[in-house]
C-alpha cells in the first residue's frame, strides 16, 4: 500500500533553516508529481510546493524564494529545503503525490512538526 514517512522537522529560531525528507513507497515514485503540504494549528492544510516527474517546480507565494523542493527518484524520496524560516512557517509538514493533475493519494503520513520560535 501507499505510504509516506516524513522526517527532519524540529525547533528552529527565526531566520534558520531545516531540510525535510519524505520517503514514499507503494507506487512508481518517478512518474508521479510529488507535493509538500503543511497544516498549522487551527488552519486548513495548504499546498506548499510541488515537483513534477520531469522536475518542474511550483511554490506557494508565501514560501517562494525561501523553500526549495527536490526529489531523488532512486531513493523514492522528496526533500524540502527551508531557509529564512519565520514563525508563520510553524506547522506539521506532510507529503503526498498525484499522477499529473489527478487527485492525491488518500493515505497520509504522520507528518513532521516544524516549530519556528525564538
């Protein structure tokens, strides 16, 4: 079955950096668009970044220029490099995948908590 396991979160001061990883399994990773989402307490889950099978990337306006999504198809892993973090980036971060513009998988991983605080 499809599984996602996110890691790399933690507590960081404003202006700091973190690199998140998501290991995926149960599907042909290399041909799927892979995505990072985040959900802050009391808010809906929001799409942060996507990377298509050919490497095209897209970002939410709130993270553009600060976050970089990348993928390692040989490891079935997607990464999210987060720089210049601010308190508004505090959230649980999740990954998922979809075939092109199709729907995401229904299963979600546990997520990884990112807390930005001084």
